[in-house]
C-alpha cells in the first residue's frame, strides 16, 4: 500500500489514521498515494491562520511580502525537476507540466515584481485621489485599502495542482491573508509535494500556508465575515458552496470559477490561404490537446462562417491525425490521458449528450488508442470533433471536460456574437481576424459575456500566449456560467482580498493615517533644504518655498528657438491674441516646469541621486511675460527600496504666480540615498 498524503495543519504535518482512498496514475492505473483527512482539526487550522499567520503577514509591508514571494519562486525553481517527475503521474506531458509548474512559479515572480513596483512599502494602499468635502479644505476624504484579519481558503480543481494553488496564493499573500489550500484529491500528491517543499524552506511565516489533503470536512463551518473562499471546479459544487449558511448569511466571500463553454470565432474575412486560417486551426487543436483538453479555458465551441465549415473541419482533422495519444513518459506522445477513468467516463457521457444535435466528424468516442499504454488501465481518449446541426442547443449547455470541440456555423458577425452569448458567460473567447472592424464588432459584442477576449492575427501571433493561457497581469474569471469570479489581474487580484474604506478627516489626520502628505496638511520648513537630507532624515511634510522668478518675453522666445516648439501661442502675438484661452503670448508649459526646477533644485552634490519621473502634471493658469512664479515643494511619500542604498521620494510641487494663482501642479519623483555622506557602495 502506498503512503498516505499528509495535511499541514497548525504548524505540523498530520497523517490520518485510516488507510485512505487510493490515487491512481492516470496512464498506468498504478497506485501513486492514498488520501484521507479523517481526524483533521480544521477548526484549529482556521485559528492558527487567524492567530499566527495573519498577524505575521500583516506586520510586513507589501515590499517585504513581495520579497518573500520572490524568494519562494527561486526556491521552487531550483526544485522543478522533482515536481516534473511526479507531474507525469497526473497524465501530464512535458508541455502540460511546464504550463502547470513553471506557470505557477512564474505567477509568484510576477506578483513579487508587481508588489514592489506598484504597491507602497507600507501596509495601506490609497485608492484614487483626495476628495474635498468642504470649501475651506479642512475636511477631506480618501479611499484606502487595508488587510482583512481573515483567512483565504482555496478549493482547487484537479487539472492544475501547482498553478492552481500558486495563482491564488500569490495575491492573497501580498494582501496579508494566510491561505488554507484544499486541492482536488485526484492530483493532490503533486500539491502536497509542492507545499512540503515550501514549508521546508522556512521562507513563509508560520501559519501563512496550510494544506488539507483529503476532504474539507467542516472547514466552511469555521469561516466568518472576514474570511473568503476561492473555488475552481464544477458549477454543481459551486452551487453547494453558494448555499452554505456562512456564505448566504455569514458574510463569507465566495469567488467561483466554474464550467465554461469557451469559444473561438473565425472571422468572416479569413480565407483558407490567409495566415489567420492556420492560426485558428492551430489554436483549436492546441486547446483540445494541452492537458488533454482538461482546462477551464479550453475551446469547446468552434464558430465558423457557414461557407468555411467544411474546410475548417478538414484542416482540424488533418492536424489532429498527427497527435499521438499515450503515456506521457514516451517522448513521442503529444497528448496524455485524462486524469482518471472516471473522468473519461464523464467526458464520454457529455459527448453522448452532444450527439443529440451533432455528429462526430473526427475521432472515436469509445476508442482508447494509445501509443504506449493499456487503455483499460489508463484514461486514454482520442481527440473528438463534432459538427452541430442548425439550431443545436446542446453545445451551448453541455461541457465535455476533455479533448472535445464542436463546430458551429454562423451567418454574419451578429449571429456569431449571439451564438457565443448562448454559453451564458465564459472565461475566455478568441476571434481570429485581420479586419479591424470585425475585431471591434466582435469584441464589443463578446465583452459582456467573457472575462477575457483574445484577438489573434498575423501581427500578434508570434508573441501571443494563446487562447487558453491565463496571465498573472490579466484578470481570470468570467460572468454567468463561468462563476462570476475574478482572480489575478495584477494588483487588482491583491485589492480583491482587501477592504476598501472611505476615511473622512482633516488633512493632518489623514496624513498621519495614510503615511502620505495630504494637500492642506501642515508643512515643516526647518531652514535646511530637503535636498540636503538623506532618506533617514527626510520626513513626510518637509517643505521648501522658493524665491520668485520673473518670466520674460526673452525667456519665451529663447525656449521656442532652442526647443523648436514654435506653436503660435508662444511666438505669434497677433494669433495668440485671438486665442480665447490665452489672449496673448504665453510661456510654454514645459518652460514653466523647467524654470520651477531651477527654483527648487539644490545644485551641489548631495543625497538626491536622480530624478526619475513626473506624475500628474497639470497646467492650470497661463503664464504671460512679466509674471513671477514661485514653487512650494513638499515631501509627499517616502519609499525605501529593499536591498538598495537608496529609496524613492515623491514630492508635491505647486507652482503659483504673483497673484497666488496656481499655475501648475505635479509630483516629482526622485531617488535619494538612505544615508549621507555616501557609503563606498553608493559611490561605486
């Protein structure tokens, strides 16, 4: 008897006392492991996450959490071969395994990068700009995101035992939420190995990650208003979860990614000799055969113009005939088995349902041919293409979760969009066209029904990641039948786990709460130029007010000649006088900004190392010859960079004229040394 998988619960590995249920190799039918969670104390797991994991995570800034994700990604990258070796037992080919294992690790890297580049080195995220709530500016509002003191439970499907866990873990971890992972038992041995290597590394704080190997028992019974559940699986199971009392009435947030009848549409402009025709056929075949079609994003419906149906069917058959099915240990195999014999039975039942309004035009539903393997013990199945009859309903209702696609025909773009919408909401659709008007019409028609739309043509094909590849920076989820959930999407996936709150306060109080200087808050002028202060010495609110500088006509003329910006408002007095906005010659906006820099910059060597950008530049009042401008520069935000001798400082810049009218506002972004005088490393 094989070893029983262990759960990681409340800081220790737990093994059930019973023999568990056998988990079989998808290709050979041999027992890989056994699984059981009998006796597992899920209540203790939830307490451990809340009392140990949560506080440890929330004590870290986003940048510190991101650094741990990056370290974890590197750690798992060094152990990929071990994961690869076990992945083959799930029926995965080497290509399938890379999508799962490397895709999961890549998601960790992506979120680590996003955490540093797009989130503050803080525990609070500001959402949007400041809202003035009173005329005097002493009462203002600001939306902000904070971490919830809860637990993120993930319940995953069998098809991606590594990626499915890591793509949910990364954004939740960045958001400060500990995770409890419940993988599908069928392939849980691969998830358990990945979790074991993560725990052994000691990279994540204790309590940040726990694992349920086997049934979840009463896990949802232990969740409360600050907790969330992210589920990937069948619509049937999703319905059971939605009806749980803690979801219905207890405030537990439930995100669902469920069955999805994704489609790919061949544009009416495409002809058999066009590159797009071959891209379309290749895309459909890829989605049918990668993971043996066991992907929530796989193409189930192939929508083609009526006149092209025969040629598309022939091209699909020719390409699929070259696909070798068998044991993925054989290097010549391009498509492995389904995850289990039971899963194959489910797909065959779905095909029988589809045959009520469609006929099989390629493949054998009962065939189990394989290059190297026993079709009685391994869940082998040939790819199947069906062609639907006019008015067919089953292809829009029945999802065969395997290597099966159905060809449907349309007459005109409107009908193609209407057919796609009959899926009642999907994760992804693709349209293959080189006609921009077709692309616009189809995308705008598909968008309300899909979480992601790929427009594929000869121009983007080389770099395209394909129809079925969720990316960390783009949202993954879909409306309606697809579950209505949303994951990934870069920082959106992080904020999804956090609480957005509107805070009303005075500018000074809001500055203290957010750690970012708020317009109207007190400024601190110490007499020391802020550019002479290192990052360790700077404080939010440090300010310098400059002396005035008169802008002359000669300045404007010189700037126009020097830069080549001879727009009439700067060079033609008569034409400028007729401009209703200016009424005469005005200074270039960028001249104003350049002169402002000269007013606030301290030119001597010091802790300010570089200016790396300007954000939110707005020109509010024209500057005419003879106007005098001055600048008020205030430290708005300080962000130390981990592992570097410098950090980022955001300065609030306000340029005003002699009448006190604001001429321009913007943020200046600089890199400032953490200490000064420079260390040898900084000087190098």
